[in-house]
C-alpha cells in the first residue's frame, strides 16, 4: 500500500450537514441487532436499509422495526448484497456490524461510492488495511469512524475533563485492557448468542498478539492527544505460549507502547480465563492518579485516596459536558447502555451539523494497527516494532483532543 502518495489530510474533516441521516445497516447478528434496537430511539436518523447473509435475520429486524412504529426498510442479501446497498443513492451512512475480516473492504467500497462509514471495532486487521482506509478517506473526503463506545464511558469522560483542567499534572503512564470471559459465547451456536460460524474464535486461534486492543486503548489516546500533539511511536508485545513455542488458542497478551513524547501505555487482552471484567482505565500523572477497575479510586498530591462510592462526588463535579447533555438524554430515555447511546447520538449530531466527528480515520488506523503489530512483536521475541504515522507528518497540526 502506497504510504507516501499525494494526499489532502482529513484531520478535522467537515462535510455538508445532513438534516436527517439515512442509514444502511450491514450485519444483523449480535451487535447488528443491538445497533438496530438502539436506533429506534435515536433522533435525526433512520435505518432505511438492511443487509445480512441470512434472510431470517432480516425478517427479525423488519418485524422489530414495525413493532417500534418504523417503516419497513429496503432489504439486501446474498454475497453481493452489501455492495448493492452501497450503490444506493438513498443512503448517507453505511453502518458496518459484520465480522472483523470484512470491515475494511466494505468501508473502502462504501466510501468510494460516496457514503460516510461507521464500522465496529476493530476497523482493520492489518497495517495495509489501515492505509487503505486512510488513503480512500483522503481521496473521497468521506467520514470513516470506528465505533469505539468506551471513550464515552462516564468515568473516561470525567477523567478526560479532569486532565484538561490539570488535576493529574503531566501524564506519564496509562493502562487499559479488554479482560472479559467470553468462553461461553465462543462455544455457543449461532442461535444461542454465539458468533456466526465461530468467526471470532477462529481468528483468535490463528493469531497471537492483541486482536481487540481498542476498548482499553481509545480513552488513553484521547487523554494523551494522540495525533493531536503526540503520536504512538513503537510497541513491544508478549503473549503466552506452549512449551514448543506455539501460541495457544486461549492466549493472553500484554503490550507496552511508547509515544514520541515518552509517555507509556500498558494494554492487556484476556477473554478465556475466569477473571472479572476489566478495562483497567488507569491514569498516572505527576500530581494525581485515577483507576476505574477493579474498584474506582482517585488520589491527588497531599490528599487521602478517594475510593468506591466516595468517588461519586468527584465524578459529578467533573462531569463532562457530553455526559451532562447526551448522557442525561439517555437516562431520560432509560436506555440500557449510556456509552452506546452517547456514541450514536454524537455521530448523528455531528453529521447533522456538519461538524468533525469525534473519531477520525487516523484514529481508526492508529488504534487498529496494534492488532498486527503486537502479533509481529510477540512472535519475534517481543522485539520493538514501529507504529506508522498515518497522518504523514500532520500529527502536530492540532493542539490537543477535544469534542467539537
């Protein structure tokens, strides 16, 4: 993939506002159906087209939409159904909820056919795919957002607000993780909540490294202003292995990253042991500390630790404006997951108002490339591996991350 081709940066890309966003939803499995249900309460957007390999999934989705008082959506199925959907002139946004290996080709095709793209994590599985997303987004001037809901976590937003107000001092180190016992879902059939044909288990069983880095990494990158004044420089990675040197299907991974400005990040991945759910969300600065898991805790110079329920007051005091607005909306609607609601609400709000999206294609590439690069390091004795500059030198053009 050509990494030096002429380009026009899409940092802080703005596009013409869309009064009412027409969405084509691709993939109606676990995450896709959950997405469809969420959009039944979203303002300013409608799912007007559905695509899945299985007609039965489309039928279930159509019935649910009718029950919610929505009009029946256009249907696309078969191996080329998603392409036919992207060719439609009646859609503004293609929302991709398929398996990991199909994310990039679908996103590239959609942008080439004039559509904005929102795709589930991770956006890409290889560095080459990351460059494809960047190149096509720059060529077409279309939005390409990876849908990382964890940056809309109330704790993450509060700590971002606290950092911007200087409570932590200079940040030195952060920790994130995806620790989630998925063994039951791995082994479940499709109709019992499992992944279609076991696609996730198959991929993880064939690869070392960290295949799912973004839940832990994204809030950290926003705190550290990645490609907005700093950038990821290199990583080293370590996975559990058998005595013969092969990587087991149930491997665990630890990856350390360093930024150009010398900040360090620890990422962990473990989905096959009976550990309590954790994304760590640990923030270390010269004046303060914060951690969400296993129990919320804050500590600042000269003060006693603030733990557990006692953290409610500080979270309320430093509530982020996104939580105070869209988060409160979600609470009024009694949605089951505030992070997802705020993620969807912000996406539609920005499209309606012609604003830059909260996460751009460079974010999608930087966060997703960790999958292949961590495997490369883990398979070669944990050697340092450089992380590409997907902005092609523009990583200092923006002074810090913030929401539009």
